[in-house]
């Protein structure tokens, strides 16, 4: 038995003797686990981080945005001076295991829903990519007009004579003509046509884009402040759900 009234089994697992009226605090358990038999003691501020493996030696779901070290240390430090609500540390860990596996799927979604996790990184530039879908419609109307005029003329020269054939040249030069018809015909035609045409084309244009966002120091401070407030609010809800695992004052 050590100075805190806690006994150790051969496996160095502390248990509470029956004569104790109240279970131990988280601090006394951590002190016994971390500093027992050591000349150089671990400081109080580091107890939770060093001894958390003795409390959280089981699997439970946890978002990648929060590290196990950060998460478990936060819980132990929050309840550091509270007494566990069970007779043994083993019984407490069993119920802690059940509780975390029950509530963390919901709280993980809350953590993941928060934006700007990368604001905690050193970079000042973030890149956003996406696809911009646009509907396009093109309409074209054409009008074509044609007009043409044609004119033709013909001349008919009909001469006959009863002269002998040896005097045919006198008929040709008009010296001797018995009958004479000289006709001239002129024909004019006009042709016009008009045609109209309309063409319509529509389609979808997917435009991929990349956008860089540069944050000023003032922007980062405001975003970090809001982000930390949201994280703390989620932790407070987790702490409230774990409250039932600790000794309650009547």
C-alpha cells in the first residue's frame, strides 16, 4: 500500500481497499501509476499525458482531425480531481470503453463537419478546385434572296421569188423578191426567289477551375478563434456525457 491508501497487485494494477469509503480521484490513480517507486517524479502537468495508456488501453473510434494523445489527455485533465464512480480502476475502464464507443461516432461527425482545419498549418495559401456547369444555346437565322432577268431575241428573214435558180444571188441581195417576211421576236423573263433558314444549337459546358485563397494574418486569427470555440464546444458535450462515470456528490 502506498501513501494514497491504494494497494498494488503483482501486475501493478491499483485497486481500492474495502475500508475506503470513497473511490480515488483520477489524480491519485495517475500519481500511483506514473510515479510509484520513482525517485524523479513526473510533474502534475504531465501526469495525464504519461499515464493515459493505463486508462485508455482499448479501441474506440476517433476522427483523424484529433489525435489520441490530445483527446485522452484532455479528458483526464478535465476530471483530474474527480473521483471515479466505481470500486476499481478496471470497472471504470470497462464503462469508459462502452461509453466512448457509444458516443464518439456522433462527435466524430461534428469534428469532421468543422471547416478550416488547415488554418492551423503554417501555409497562407489554400487551393480550391471544382467544376462549373454552364448551359449554352446558340441560334442563327439566315435569309437568302435571288433575282435574275433573262432576255432573248430572234430574227426571221423569209424571202421567195419565182426567178430562175441562176438568179439566186439577186434574191439574196434583195434585187428581185416576190414575197418577203422579216420578223424580229424579243422575249424577256424575270425570276426571283427568297429562302429563310434558322438553326438552333444547345449544349452543356463543364468548366473545371482552380482557385487560390490567400489569407491575411487578421483573417487567420479570426478563423482560428472561431474554430477553437467550436472545438471546445464539442469537447464540453463529450465531458457532459462522461460525467456519469464519476463519483457524484449527493
